[in-house]
C-alpha cells in the first residue's frame, strides 16, 4: 500500500487562513434617491404601525374601574 504524503486530502483548506488576496473588492455603489426614500418610507411604516397598534391596544389593556362588578347568577340564588 502506498502512503500519501498528505494526511488529509484537503490539506490546502488548513492553509486558507494564511492566504491573502491582492484583489480588492469593488467600492459599494452610492444609493440612489429612490432607494433612500424607500428605506425611509419602510422605516416610517414600521414605526407608525407599532405606534398605531399601541394606541389601538391601550384601551384593552387599561382597567375600567367605573364598570360595576358582574355577579354570576348562581351566587345570587
């Protein structure tokens, strides 16, 4: 049986952390006015929906102390 010199068939992966590329990635493209406006609109929509759900849900969360306590009919008999 012939013994390989490499203990692992993919030994080059172990050396990948030392590899440095001399090719720089391209600079990011500047955002267009439409993209910026879309991001602002999306953010505003999310914030407005959270505030709206809080405003609509607050009456359900508040305790109403003015309403008389309901008694079950079984108690009154």
